[in-house]
C-alpha cells in the first residue's frame, strides 16, 4: 500500500491522501501523481517528494522503482523481510539505508522485529515498511512543522527515520534491562522458580534479536560520531551525531546484557547443581541412619538356634536402645557437618 505521498519544500508541504493498493487497472493515477511531483522537483532544486510504502505489492514496488529509477538489487533487498540491516549511501548522500524496527510486548516479554528501508535520492525519499509497528505519520508531522528539516531535502527524511528506529532500540533495551533485573533477583532468591533457567535462555534469545538489528550499524555509528561522513549537512551533524551516540549506547547495552545473562545462566546452572548436591547429601544421610536399624534387624531376623542373646531377658530393650543411640549419634554428626 502507498501509505503516504507528498511534495516538500522549505516553505510548504503538499500531501496526498492514502492510496489503495496498486494493481494493473489502477496504477495510472498514482503514477501520474508521482511523475507530476517528479517533474516539479526537477524544476525546483529546493523541493523533494517523499513516498511511503507499507508492505507493498510487486506492482507497487515496480511502479515506484520505475518512476524513481531505483536500483533493482536494492529494491529486492527492501522487499526481503529477512534482509540484514545495512547502509549503502554514497558520497553524495544517496542510496539505501535498511533498518530493523523493534517492538517490545509487555505481556510476553517478547521482542518483535520489523523492517524499514529508506531510499534517498537528490530529489526524493522512498520508505518501504514491513511490519505492523513503526508508523511514520509522526515523522510526516515533524517534517511538516519544521522548515529547517525540510530545507535539507531528502536527507532530513533519513535522519528522522534513523531517530525513530534508534529511539525504539533504546525503549526495547530499557524494557529488557528491567526483565534482566527481575531475573537476577529470582536467580539468587532462596525460593527460586523451577523455570528460571528457561527464562534466562529465552531472554537471551530476545537480546539476540536486538543485536541482529544493531550490530551491522555500529560501524556507521562510529563514522557519524567521528563526523567522517561528508554528505551530512553541517546543520544536521549534531542531530546525526546524537543518533550515532544512542546507537553505540544500545550496542554497549546489548553486549553488557548478553554477558550478564550468560553469567546468570552459569550461576543458575551452578545453583541447580548445588541444590541437587544438597538434596543428594540429605538423602545419603537419611539412608545411612536408616541402614543401622536395618542391618541389626536383619541380623536378628535370621532366626538361628545358637544365638544366646536371644534368650537374654534384657536383650530386646538393649538392642533397641543401641539402635537409638547409633541413629541419634549419626543424626548429630550429619547435622553438624551440614548434610541435614
């Protein structure tokens, strides 16, 4: 679906209402609008057009690619929901930036991944979004309210999209951090839940989702923080640098969280082994105590004729007393050693 379309200049914004899915019979109207915008942009150096696609069909992608002369391989990457994040921006600031969008579900502590591709050209920006979250209407309102951003052309769209994506990364990492703190308390609690280890492993998998979205962008973040990208306008350098700083912060948090979860997983496993050892020691201690009366009773249960002590008047209470003394002695010894 073509979710949004508009012509932007430093002085004005000309939006176009949402257009339904494009097919062979209805492609002429959107194409005519796009080509009209293109013609106007080519005559006005300060104007650019922004087209937003949401889970587009093949016809919609082909239409936009044809109007904006988008590279075929980059279009294929934008349509592939499993594509790895990347930046293919040339020295003029034109090309493709492909980002992953992250969303956190409180009820299940799951991290969900979407995708947003941004094509940046000299007079256009095309966004291709896959996934239910990451609505760009807020960015459109932001551009509409900021002549300063619009004056920088299509690069302003790239910045705003990056800012949106990285803010999402920060929000998700903060939520995962809260889950990690709760798990950390649970790991070292006396009444640990039986599923603690599974919860740690599951949270580690969710952290991997964040790493997959962030790690490929770290090199770019270092470049933008060090101001090695000449295509970034001087007025936007502080904004891009802020995005880069946040991205590096997320990357560091992901690494720290992964290391902490690994340590928690090892600690949880060690505590489980310790608990099992303690249980085995208790079982062994009670078995040792029970073995004494069992052995004595087994001996006297053999019913041989030549067992003089069987005919002693005090034999029965003496044997029972001996059993009790030995069992109490063993119990005391195990208690002092911490086995019971």
